[in-house]
C-alpha cells in the first residue's frame, strides 16, 4: 500500500491539450505524491488520454458534469494523503520541488491551507502571493494554486456546494479564519504558471462571481451589507467594464443572487463587523 505525503488533484472537463502540460509538470514533482484526476463529464477522450499516457495517475471519470466546486470536494474526500494540492488543468508547476518545499508549512498545526506563488500569464505575467518572510500569513488563496489540510477541510464541510464556481476560496478561508487557522505563503524555488484556457467563458465567470459575492455578503454580514454590496458592484461594473455585455452580466448575476437568496433560504451566519474587517484587511494586504 502506498503512503503519500501529498495528493495533487486536478478537476478537468474537455481540456485535453491543457491537461497534457499540467499533468506533465505534476508527474515531475519530487516526493511521495499521489496524482488524482477527476474528469467532470468530458465529451472528448480526456479519460482515455490520461489512462494511456499516465498510467500512474489515479483517474475518476464521471459521465455527468457537476461543476468544479463539488468535484474539488470529492477530490479531497477521496485523496490518500493528509495534504491536498489543487491546480487548474490550464496551469502547471514551473519547478519539480514546489510541492516538496511547500509541504513544510504544514508542520505548523495552526496552518489550515497554503497559497502558492503563481503567475497569471494572461495578465501579462502578473505575480500573486509572493513569499514575504516577515509576513507569511495571508487571508485567502486562489483555486489554481493552493493546498489544504485534508482533515481541517473535511471538518469544515469543504466548499459550499451552492457556489458551483467562482468564490469558493474566500468563503472557505473566512471559515478557516473564524476557527483560528491560518493561510500561509511558503517559500518555493519556482511558481505555478497559469494561462487561462481559451475555453473559459468570461461572461459566465463574471455572472457567477457577482452572484456568489452577493450571497456571501448576505450570509456573513448584516442584512444591509448585501444591499450596499450590490450597489457598489453596480458602480464598479459600470466604471470598469462600461459596455452592454458586461453590464448585462452584472444584472444577470444580481438577479440570480436575489432569486437564490429569496428561494433557497440560505443559512445566515452573521459575523461581527470587527472580525470581518480584520479578515478583509488581511486579504487585501496579501495581494
């Protein structure tokens, strides 16, 4: 029976070409690493490609798509290692020691998750979560470059299923913060490189992001906070995007948020404003 120090989990759907580069970098990671691929209902031959090209990879194939968030929950629950790394199928490790080096952060029992230094190539090489020795703790991580302590993640119930996509990270990290666990940026020799797949829908991302942030504001803040949040986001979208398609995305996301809040009876767990402010201050200072 294998004993693994970490599991690298990749959720994928119909992105065989991007997955090829991602998996190539995963199998090169040093240490006792399990690699887990979850195929979320691909209609191409993604699963066949993984089986034929990387027989050492553990593959879970689904006929129907359930979305990134539910599949990431599944990945953590089925992982064989105590620490689970998540990387998008359109990203890759730029150095073979990233996992081995960053694992040392979890020797601190207060660390519930880590944010890994990564570069967004579609933003002109913008770098996020650079290691700063005097400020290792950050408020949140990004889905394409992070790892979680498996028992803590499962103990908190994982990512909220209703999020579907966009925004599961900050919701989970707030819950980490509220139980006294930290998110750290470890020192690594290399970075994760991320180049958005051409198959991504910017419109869908904007709609889900707004919808989930509004639900988040409703769940954790005072009731009036959600209203102020939507007003702020409307002004921000008009100023930042300023075209009909993006404004349409705003109203679609806002409508979805209001409809779901009204009809799905989301649980409200208000957090004192002072604690929310400390959390957001930490998140803002880490970017």
